[in-house]
C-alpha cells in the first residue's frame, strides 16, 4: 500500500527553485553581491550543465552503437 501525503513531484521542484532564488536574492541584497557576478555564475552553471547533458547523450549513443555492433 502506497501512502500519499499530498505532495506532487512538481511541487518539490518548484519549492527547490524558489528556495534557490531566495538564497541568490538574499546574497545579492544582504552581502552586496553584484548582479553581474550572479548572472555570470548562472551562465557558467548553465554551460556546465549543457556540457554534462551533451556528454551523456554521446555516451548513450556510443553504448547503443557498440551493442548494435555486437
């Protein structure tokens, strides 16, 4: 029997994103973090995530080609 507490996976993701945004906003306002530096960090994180996704797609493609070969 599965116990449901009323939480959906979407609500957990939305809560996590809002928590991250609140932390970044508090860093900008409380610690005088320049907005440019925060945006540079965001761009760097997005580029790194994109590289990880591309590397995973390449890995899956190579594994499928090797399986097809054998």
